[in-house]
């Protein structure tokens, strides 16, 4: 059975160039959460980091990638692929929190820059995303042309010491209708926007990490310009109801901010939790975090089956749950 240390961190983005003091240990943060409100306990449960196998491997690779970027140009990159809820965004969030923006006097440092786009961005969206993350005044960027935004972005990255860019929801950067038609388009992953990212990598020499959906793999295989620049590919898989899943439940049982453990990895209960969450990491965290809120709000010292039953109902609107029939009375 796998063993893992748990770590914590806020799910919120770090403000540009925030000054960070020495953070409390995971155990200290858990103790603070247990002394807080049920909602604060729930927030802690949502944010707690579990070093499961795929997450741990990807994190270790990104650390080596950052170290390589500090001493050489164009160090390579990583494609972190998985379905929704498999932990991609959580991996990027945890990594960026370990390498926060800092300010010392007038010197500002941002080794790790994180960007995310909800839909297919334009060229100006790329430059503006970089500049805003680096603390630039948005009013000063109005009406600037792309070439001016690019020059400012490259200068800002150099001054801040950027060594790595994390691109979340990367499928929006690469998969588009413009990349699916015509011979030249088939030879170019992501079309013109993909070309822009390749040039950005060549010009800045920093490491790139792309987190996106599994469909990206087929595009990566088709474009040697992309897969030779960023050759590493890692898939984050959903859990199966096996020893690995039991190991995660064991660690969560220790990490959750409750006074007593709930024996989550007990054979029957673990199978029921798997049915509730379907092996999806995001669902597992949300389901148990809601159960923590329900239990803490009731003054319980541990998560009980009735709390899991209510959490299942509140997530799925199903009265027949794996833990028995839910009734509010």
C-alpha cells in the first residue's frame, strides 16, 4: 500500500509579487483548521495536497526542469495530460505555491509564471496574461499593439527572472479548427498560436509546462517542432478501486481536519467511497470536504456514514446512496 506525506496550500492564485513569510507546517495548518469554523475545515480539506504516485512524479520532474532552466536555455518541458478532475490544475497550483512571487526591496522575482485561458486566446491575450501576472498596470497597456506588448512582456520576464511558464487548460492553446485543415495546418500543432508559443520558448529560453486534456497527445505526436522542444509527456489517471486508492484514503484520513480518523480505507467503506467518487481526484476531495463540513457542523469528532450519506446526496441529488437511503430526518 502506498504511503505519502500530506501537504497543504491555498487553491487561490498567489497575487503578483506577494511577500511570503515562512509558512506553517502542514500539521500546524491542520491544527489551525480544526480550531476554525466548519467552513474553514472544509476549505482546508479541499486544499490539502496528497503526494499520490502520478502527482509526485510530475512534481519531481518539474523541480528538475526548473533547476535545469536556471543554468541553461531552452531546457525542455512537460505535457501533463488527464481528464477533468485528475489533478492537473492542483499539480500546477501546488508547484507555483512552492515557488511564489517575492519582493525584496525594489527587486521583484517570479521564477514560475502561471497562465490559464478559458477559451482560444489571441496573441494579445498571451502578452497581456504575462504582463498582468508580473504586476504591470493594466491601464498602461491600453491601446498598445501586439509588437509593443511583446517587447514589454519579454522585458518584464527578464527583469523578474522568469524561468518557467505553467500553462493550465492548454488544450485551448493548441487544439483549434485552424489546426485541423490543410496540409500546412496539419504540420503545425495549434496553427499560428502554436507557432507563437514555439517562438516565445526559443526567444526566452525558459521551461514550459502544458496541462491539458488527453486529446492533446495525438496533436503532440503529429508535430515534431513541439515534441522535440517539450519531449516529456505524463498522464494523470483516475483511480481504480485498488491498493493505490486505499493508500490515498489512508493518508486523507490522517490529513483531514477531524479529531478522530474515520477508517476510510476499511474494505466496505472504501468501495462505497469509490462508487461515490468514481475514482476521480477532484470528486474525492469535494466529497470528503463536504463530509468534513457536515460532520464538523454537527459537532462530531469523526466523519460517520450518515455524514457521507448526506454528502453524497448533496453532490449528486440521489437519495439512494452507497451508504444507505438518505433522509433529512
